[in-house]
């Protein structure tokens, strides 16, 4: 998790309820990532992109950032909205 507060409590309650309904499945909530080196590295990569005017979508593996099989032409394409 990357956050704290009420949402964490809701996540834990959801996992607990799932675990109660499915005792044969182990369900856990991952610990906080805090300043995990990969979180920090990813943040610094996005910061550099923003400073260089190359910022794109914020998901690490979206079709616009990383070539996907069958969608290679999407990589680096301008972002558009679905809102009308």
C-alpha cells in the first residue's frame, strides 16, 4: 500500500470479510511500501520526464509508455480523452 488512513481500514475489512467467506484461501494486505527503492526510482523517473516535457500517462505499463504486442503503434502517441 502507498497510503494510510480510513481507506487502509476499509481494505483490511474487505480482506477480512473475504477471508471469512473463503477460509481455504489465504488473503493478506501487503505492508506499506513507504520509501521502497523502486517506488522512489519510479517517482524520480516521472519527475525527470515532467521536467523534460516528456510526461505521459502515469501508469508504468500502459500502452502509451511501453510497446504492447499488437499495439506497438500506440507507444508515444498523443493522449486523448473519452469525455464528450
